[in-house]
C-alpha cells in the first residue's frame, strides 16, 4: 500500500481511538468544574486532523504562519473573554426590609 | 505541494509560486474562520460558567448517539477526501472522483442525521428555546441558554457543511472534465483544507454539546 495512504489510515484509527476515549471519559464522575477536561482528546484530534489530513507540515512557511496566527488570536479572544467570568467574585447581599 | 500549474498568471514568478500562494490564501481564510467560530466557543464558556447546573441539564437532553455517529461520519469523510488528494498526486483522476463522491455522500449523511432526525426530535420534544420550552423549574434559564448555543452552533456549522458539499461537488464536476492531473490539482487541495476545517469545528462542538454536561 502507498505509504501516504497507510499514514492516512493510521491517523483515522487514532482519531477513532481518541473519540472512544473522549466518549468514555464523559461518563466519569468528574467535578462539574473539571468536566471541560473531556475536551483534551478533542484538542488532540484537532492536532491529528491538521497534521494528517491538512498536511500542515508540507508546503510553504506561510501556511504554518497563518495557522499559528489564527490560533494565537483565538487564544487571545478566549483568554481575555474568559477573564471576567473566571475572576469575578459574587458577594451575596442580604436584603432587609426597611420600615 | 509538488504540483505545477498548467497555466501561470503574470503576477507569479513560477507555477509553484502560484500554487503556494493559493494554498497560503486558503490557510489565511481558515485563520479568519477560527476567529469566526471563536465567539461561539466563548459564549459556551461564559454561559456555562454562570449557569452550570441548568446548562448541563440541557446538555443531558441531547442525543449523544446521533452526535457520536455523526463525528465518525465526518472524520471518515475527511479521510476519504484526503485519500482522493493522494490519488490525484499520482494522476488517478478516476480514484479522485470516487473519493470525492464518497466524501460528498458522507457529508450529506451528516446533514440528514443532524437536521432530518436530531433537530426534528428536538423540536418534537419542545427543546427549542422559545416560549414553549419543555424544561421547567430553577434549571430552565440555564437549559434554555444551552439550547440557544446548541441550535446556533449546529446551524452555523451546518451552513459551512452545505458550502463544503457545494465545493466538493464542484471538484467532482471539474475532475469529470479532466481538469486535474498530477501536475495541477491546487483546487483539490484548497477544498480539502476547507472540508477538514469544517470537520475540526465539529470535533470541538461535539464534546461541548454532548459530552461535557453528560456525567455532571
């Protein structure tokens, strides 16, 4: 078999394995705040797709530059946008009836 | 990226330069697409943070089996399209057409499962976040926010899938007219990048919709 086809099939098997891990991990009794850890296999799957199917390692440097720039600005968007909900402390104020 | 264009426009120094510029342009477009989907993911972070219980209660109403099957379908579709790119690198136009048809059919299957079955069940179970929303009680607002995210996210992704189907269909038509060969197949690569990117977006949406809230 063509080595490139074999490489693609291996990547597909890896993707299915990661999907199975992700699916299984979703049934673990994790704390509500820790549940986004289920996204770790998804991040690995994105990396596999970009390397195997999108061939990010081949071609001119500009494609890696564009991908890195997109990822950087996405991190800035999500990071800055998450700052408020992650750092704000809600102080509950007791209400009293003023007579 | 070893192919050489049969026609070279005047502004490029070589056919290779032309092909590399086209692929770089596609990657630049995909970088803007990442930022297009970014606010959707931010909305998920923000909404779930302030309404964890209700948001997760909404997530538990989703049809995880359909979502998982759709993930396998889309990943397989990307694999088949990538195999087509490999075949045309060796000049196999007939194999390219077969792979594109396979990828196209799997893409269509995704849309039918998502909008023909899953969305229909969601509407029947009154999960659309309107005045008739099915979930009552203290979790109602959080669950409603989840379904706003769900319907918006899947609709925007579905529109991208539709554009992808049109593009893959265009590649099939051009390949049938023998417009691609081992020396020119830049459009095949560019459409493949878009198709895999749409797959990538679903790979992120899948756990956000179906998995994170499921065991909570």
